[in-house]
């Protein structure tokens, strides 16, 4: 009725004129109206030049690889994905998603919980033996796709998720003879049915439940290490999944216990969850970390304790969260989970919003997916790190610059109750922050023509949450009614969101004649930008 043959042709013409889709344009207008936040046009248009504003912070960073030196990274940024409960891998759609993600993100390890459980490995009736039918289905799938199990031997994270705010004591299994019997039968079954080389790459993690003493844990660790070594030589065993917020034991006490028994764990694992214990009944309460660098500070403190006992024992951060509420709009979890429909932790169905997964329950890629993708593209040599950026090198004339604007929480009440957050003000738990103009000067590089590929992840590019929020704010129905109506996207909507919720990508070329290359961009709060810079041959 307005001169266009179809909606598709209108959308194409609109995109050509305004460099955004009609829906993005409407969402942008609503955001501006409701929050009176000036739109930075340079976020879309600027690439090597930046249009600054009066309240924009400007940073100019000089990178000199030859002067600074190069540090090799022992482990790549992205090596593992969490799948949660083992039974998740029995679902065909999860298997398909995992295969696709592996092709795209190239991880090697799959971290699994509750693998050794009565539900997955039941006892047989006729014989005092175990049935490994379900276990074999999972292991066959992993082996076929060259995925290596990282097995958390207990079910502590699941207990944390399901019983948060209650008396979370976990389950004692380290010194449980029945558990040892099941573990030995499992290891024997694996050794008889699978390739020795593949099994030798496995990793086991033994968490210490709260109701176990240090002595009990060490006794159980010694037994379990012997069982695993007997059937799966080369496989690693570490622990204790130390929670920095717990006060029931001191890590240094456990490390000294290891040394006294002449036990050397393959790694020490930790769980960085900011929980404090207060009150006469030791009720757990969430506290806000003192600064955005709190997790890094905790990591360094743990490494100091470990180095007092062993010089080369690595530290694995296997859990990294600010919150164990999985369905908040702005999730505080920071570890890679395959998708949001990964477990059966109870949660109000009307709040099936993006959680801690790389994919939504509809299979739509979330910002966490693209953050993982950015990290996977980083090189294995660190050139320089700083506040809000990291520069790496993959080959002599190939560099990667990752810049980000991390905004730290100013309010954490939403962490206590997943229903306390509203689409009306999704980012209300963060302080208002101005955009940052970041300019990088890469000096001392070889002259020639460089290809520069930039990917920008922000609220305009790659965020399904911002699109959903915009749709809600445009309407006039209640939030509960709105969320109920979008519980299941239609196939057409899923296709649209999958195609539009992606980072902005641009490629330019620079001719370097005096050994210096410059890239810059204006970054809104909560944004991530990756430049891949390579010398053309």
C-alpha cells in the first residue's frame, strides 16, 4: 500500500538508507524516549575515526610489541563448555547443538555433572553389577565427535542451583564405599570399551562438600585417585572446587594436608562465587564484590597459596559466578554453558529469559556466544593487557585487539529474587556510564597493507534481550502478559532473531609506511569490540 511489492523489499530498502532494520530503528526510538539516552551514531558509522561527545571518555593506547615483549599463553582462552547434568546429553537436540557449537567455537572439553549417579548408572537386579546403557550412549556420542569428558564427580553445583538460600550442605561421596564401588565399575567399563589414548585425556574433578572434613576429603581423594589411575592411566584428578565465600575450611589447610600425605593433585580447582555467611543459623546471603577486579584479586590470592606448596600445580576456575539465579534478565554468571534449557532447576515459566547459556532455550545465539567466539579468535601470545583491553598475536604479523567496557553492578537486589527484575529497566542494576572512545596505536610493525576486520557486540548488535525489551516498551500490555506471549517464538521470529542478533562486522585496509597502524571506535557501556589485524601478502 506504500509502493513496495512486499515487506521484504521495504526492509531491504530501509536497511540501505538507514543502515539498520525497521525494528532496530523503532527500538532505538523507544530507548531514547524512555531513558533520554543520546544515541551515539558513531557506534554504527565510526570505524577508524570517532565522533566524540562532550561526556565521552577518550583513551589513547600505544602498543609496541617489540618493546613490550611477547608472553606465551599456556592454555587457550576457550577450551571447555559446560553441559550441566549428564542426562542432558541424552537429548538429541542438545547433541545437535553441541556438535554445531564445537564446529564454530572449537572447544575440546565438555564439563559434566552427575555422571556417576544411581539415575544414570542403576544397579542390575540379577547381578550385583551396574547398567551402563545410558552412560554408553553419552560416551559414544562424545567419542564420535572427539569431545573429551571433564567429569565433576559429585552434584554440588546442581544442589547450589536448586537449593539456593537454603541449607546447602551438598552430598558426601568422597569416603562413601558405595560411590567407590560405582566409580570402579565405571572406570573398568570405560577402559574395556574405549580407546586408551582418548581416555588418557579425561579430567575428573572432586569437589569437597561442606559436611566433609579436610581429613575425610583427603582420604577419599587418595582412594579415588588410585581407582582412576588403575583403569584410566593418564587421566587427571583435581579438586576441591574451593568456594572462596565459604568459611568451613581454609584452602591452605587442605593444601598442607595434600603435602603431608605426599599427594600431588593434577590441579587445584576453585569456585569463585561471592557468598558470605552471616547470622546465628549461618544463613547464606549474597554480597556485592568490593570492585570489578574482585575475581582477579581472588584468583591471585589462590595462586599465592598454591605456590607455597607446589611451583607448577595449575589453578582451574571451574565455576565463576556472581549469582546462582539462572533466569535473571541480566545474568551474573560468567562461565560457558551450552544453552539455557540445560537442567531441571525450578524457575517460573513466565521468566524463561536468557540465562547463563551461549544459546537461548530457542537456540538463538546470545551475547555470551559471541564473547566466546571473540576470545576463541584471540592469539596464543599476549602482547599487552590493560584496563578494558587485551592485545594478542597469533603469528608474526597477525594481531588481535579486544576492547570492552565493563560496567560493574551498583545494585544487586535482583540477584536475590529472579522476579525482582523488570523489562522496564533491564539495566537498572548498573550505574549510568558514558561511552568510551578507545584508540589503539600499534607501533613498530612491518610496513605494508593490513587487512582490519572489526566485530562490534553491543546493545544494537547481537543482543536479543534489547530487541525483546524494545518490543515490550512499545506495547501497552503488562509485562507478565507480554512474557507469556513470547514464551515460544514462531519459526519466522526465530529465523529473524538468529539473522539480526549478530555483531556488526566491517573490513577495511590500511597502508602502513612508517611502522604504525591506528584503529579506534566509540564503545557504549556493556560493549565488546574485536579487531583482527593481518598483513596482506
